[in-house]
């Protein structure tokens, strides 16, 4: 016959097991409560997805009206098989949304060039935000924008096609990089830019063989001091003069981005928010300036 001590030990064991069960159950409940609190109460709300414009690549954005163009009779034969945009963030389309449709190069393609050649004309934008004339030529760990452009031009020629027109917007980061610097630094910057810029132009001309329309752009002054006589204003004007000079020497076309924006900086750029890039209206204006320089329209 079992003694009282035996039954006491059994009772204690049962009580211990019950306590463990209750303790584990409590932990599960607490864990579920914390999970609910984190995932459904404290977790940040997921952003609501927005719909991008559904316009097809060969169409202008919804709501945009194509400009009425009075085309030169030779325009169709002068436009090639591909339009190539080269340069920095302005050429890339920064400031417009989306840049691939509302940047000046995209607007020039979709709203102007496609009216000349609705079919068979492609668009390639190789522009890189932050690009300078130096990085345009040489990138230590990557193929430079110039190399990519020349490769594309050569490949098109081998396929019996022609890249034309080509737009080039480069130098803005060189200008801004020396803004506020001493005259000595500005002169050195200008000379280095001139060397690089001429090399870029000469390479493009050599590889296109004079069979492509190359349109070089100047720069607007986003800071709104264009009518002053400050050294920074004079500096920007000199830079633009050099760009125009080197392009003209090679019989290239020049699109003026400076004068049309002068006095309208707050309307055409994001400078009021501290951003130097053009807004959508600014990019549209720049596209029109490229169109005027192209010579594809009647005067």
C-alpha cells in the first residue's frame, strides 16, 4: 500500500505541470498580442500605389497638345533613323515627371520629331545626371557616355542606318562647380572645359561624317541674377559664349537655353525650392528651343 508521501509527490508533479502549461499558454497569448500590435497597429502604413501615365512610347502625354508645325520640305530626309540625346541631368529630364516623357529631349522626340517621321524613328537617351565634360569622356570603372554614343553611331552606320539628330547638353555642372570661386579657378575650369568640349565635338563629327544634325545647347541661369554684372553672371555668359563658338566653328547648330529663361527662372525651374532643374514648363520651352535650332521648320 502506497504511503501518503507518494500521493503528495504525485500531486506536486501535477501542480507543477499545470503551472508550466498555464505559463506557456500565457506566453503564447502575450506573443500573439504583441504580433497583432506590431503588424496591425504600429507598423507604418504602406504607400498607396499610384498609376503612371499609360501613354504609349510614340505618343505624347495625355492632355498635351501637339504643336502645330510648319515643316520644311527637306525635314523628312534630314531626320535619320534614331534621335540620340546626350549630356547631363537637364538632358536626362530631371525636374520633369516622368523624365522619359516630359524631359526636353523626350518632348522634342514625341511632340516634334515624330510629326516629321511618325514611323521608323527611335529614341535613345544616354544622358547621365551629374555628368561633366570630363566624365563624359572618361569614366574609370565604366564605359563613358562618349564611348557609348560613338559605339551606337558606328553600329547604326554598319546597319545602313543614321543617328540624327543628336542633341548635346554638357557643361552645366562645370559651370556650377566653379560658381563663387576665384577668377583664377574659373579661368582654369573654363580652359579645361574647352579642351574636353572640343574633343567631344570632334569625335561626334568624325563618327557621323557630317551626315547627322548635331544640336548643341547653351545653359540657362537658374539663380535669377542674369541681368546683374556679378562675376558669376559674367562667368555663365562666358561659358555659353564658348559653347556657341566651338559649335559654330564646326558648323553645328546651337539651341539657346539662356535668353528665353532669363527673368522667368521661378516660373520655368524649381529654383524656388532650391532645385536648379527645369520644371515641366521649362522642359517644354527648352524642347521648343531645340526645335527652332534644328531648322526642320519653315522660317
